[in-house]
C-alpha cells in the first residue's frame, strides 16, 4: 500500500473541544485544555504516525468576536491555514440547533478555501438522537462534507474512526517529520502550554484567559530512579495589576515549580 501524508486543520468556535480532540488523536498532551474560551493562543501542530500515513494536525485558536487586537490576530491565525490544508476538520457542538453566526463565518471561509472537509459534531452525549439528526441535516444542506462524524472528544473509541476517515482523503506523499515525533513544539513550548493550562484550571473564574507564560530557564536532572526531572523557572504575565495578587495568593499545591509573577 502506498504511503500517504497531509496537513489537517482543526477549526471551530471557542470552547467546542478542539484541543481535547487534538490530544485524543495524537495520543499525547500537546494542547492546553481548560474550561475557558480562547485557551489556544497559537496554531499548535500535532503529528500522528500510522502504518501507511503521517497526519500533521494544526489546532487553531477558537473563532470568536474579537474585542482586542490580540483577539483579532488569533482569529486571523485560525483562517490562515485553511487554504494550505489537505483536509479540514470542522468541529461544532451537538447542542446547537441551528448554524450560529460564528459557524456561518467558518463555513464561508471553508467554501472559499475549497478544501475537503469533515464535519465533527462533538458532545453528542448531551443531546437526544432527534436533535443530532436535525443538526446533521441542517449542516449537510450548507456544504458537501466528505463525512459527518458525531463524537465525544473525551472518548477513545472515536480516535481510529476519525483517523481512518482522514487517511482516505490524503494523497501519496512522504513523512514530513521523524516518525518518533508527535509535535513540532519545543520542550519549552510544551512546558509553557502545561503551566498555562494548570493556571487556568486553578484560577477558574478569578482571572480571565488573558495570561501568558514564558519559560525563563529549564534544566534537566535525574531522580533516584534515573528518570528525567525538569526544573523550570517561568514568568506568568497577566493583563491587569489586580490579577497579579490573585495569582500570587493561589495555592499551587500540585505544581512543583518556583514561580516568578510578572505583568505585561
């Protein structure tokens, strides 16, 4: 069988589960997950190596109505990768009853890109079968999707179903990355993503998503079991001075790190 490869873009509104789905498909933690909108700030790549294919995923920032220059840039980043994609995964929520404004904008961009697109309907465990069938019908009338796959992004059983469908639509090509790699992010970037995710979860509603993490120093050492341990010094930047005190007072019980708190 010939070897296939290609680039796949995950796109959807904020908080629909793109990062959760990316981590499921890759089988490794490459994207931050938190119960807040706009958790993904940049386009993150994940790599899936299969017997007869290599699939390179890009998880884009969620589509939302931008209120700041940063948010405008995030939305622009989401659309930039569409024309260069071999396949697009368009992720929506099963709880929707009609095509909302955000999803309409995404659909228009997909139509402009003219790329093969798979519709992924997430969170199907929250709706009845009749609601799901109605939603499939509504979207199928708007675009000729290669496939429509209802899923729950936290359920492992959907992983191979999605990967098999993607592989069908890839062309013959080489492995662009080493088969041992699962992301193009550096260890520093992965550490920054992990710290920011933990911060968002620990802070919950006390501080909005507007924090940025920068790793200053990273050193590796061995523990008694000869396992690799990373000692990390990182700076957390926050949007408002009032947020600084909240972050400092928060008890980071489950995070072993020396924290330096900064402000943009």
